């Protein structure tokens, strides 16, 4: 199964959350607001909202902020209307980049993304130009130092997961997006705490990127992720992590 490490794992290892907490909170609040607007304000009956709230709590977002974001989504409080828009493009080495955004001004967002891509050796593609290279999957991360692999594997597979791999100090469980919540719950029933979980676009096949191209690609991905309107960035690049030392 492709896509287990790469950009998502590199982001976790670089640990930008504390340094950019304000920006992280902004993105989380947008996701909570949209999730509540689309599926209702109860996390018990809205899996997307439950995931967003759990992610916000893990990032130490105050409960009042979470509650206000939910109420803005349900209309109990006045708030900005965000639209979900995906953009597709290419980076150094010809890798595919799929960008998920929540925006109140699509013209601003596409201009910002086009600028970031152009500045770092990438280009914006048309709708559908790279999406076909990805599958929609759920990914659940478990601390490998706390639990034996066999126990995690059994709980995950029994709950409907497709695959499990170990990457350094993490187990990465992959499942179809339709059973994402069931897999999380099944792992929990096995007495295993989930470190993080997300719905992601996983590359069907990967392109190896190393050296200067890898450095340029990492800078590009970080520049895109730093944009306020961008929620998640996915790529089919198999990034040589040795390039991180020079970034």
C-alpha cells in the first residue's frame, strides 16, 4: 500500500504545531464550522464533526473555541460561510499535488496557491488532472512504543482495516473511508489509544524525489500548507527524508 509515510509523516516529525498554533487553530475552527453546517452540531451523530473536535482537543484548543465554532456552523452564532474547494497541481519532479481548502473567497485562494506553486517550481493544473492518481482512505496512527504490533493489527483488521505498517515509532493503519469511524472505534475497543486519525487522499503510485528536487518540493508543500485557506495537502511523492536536513 502506497502513501503510508511521505508528506504526512514528515509533517508530524517536523512538529510545527506548537510554533504555528494560531494558524493551526484557524484551520481547525474552519473544519469544525463546516462539519457542523453540513452534518449538524452533535458529534455523536456527525462523524466528520467528531473527528474535527477530537483533533482540536488533541491540539489543546479551548472548549469555548470549539463550542463557538460549532454554533457558527449550525447558525446559532453569526459566522463566515466557507466553501470546500479542491485544487490540483504539479511540483518539482512532476509529482502530483492535491490541495483541500475551506475558503470564503475562492479567487483569493486560487491566486495564493498559484503564487506558491510558481515560486517553488510547481504549476496549477485543471480539475481532474491529478485526482485520479489518489484514493480516498482513512488513516489511523497508533504509538508503536505503547502497544504490540500483533494487538494493533488484530484490532484494526477485525474492525475492517485494509493494512498496517510500522514507520519508526508509529503504526499506520489504513482503511477505506467508508469504515473510517468503525476502524477507530474497533481499535479503541481493543484497549488501544489512537494518536491521530484523518481522512486523506493516498497515492496509488509514488514518484521518488531526492536531492535538490526533494528540498524544493518540501518548501513548496510547506508554503502551500501555510496558507490560511488550505486545510490539507497530499502528494504522490516518495520524498527522500535525508533532504530534510537541508530544509
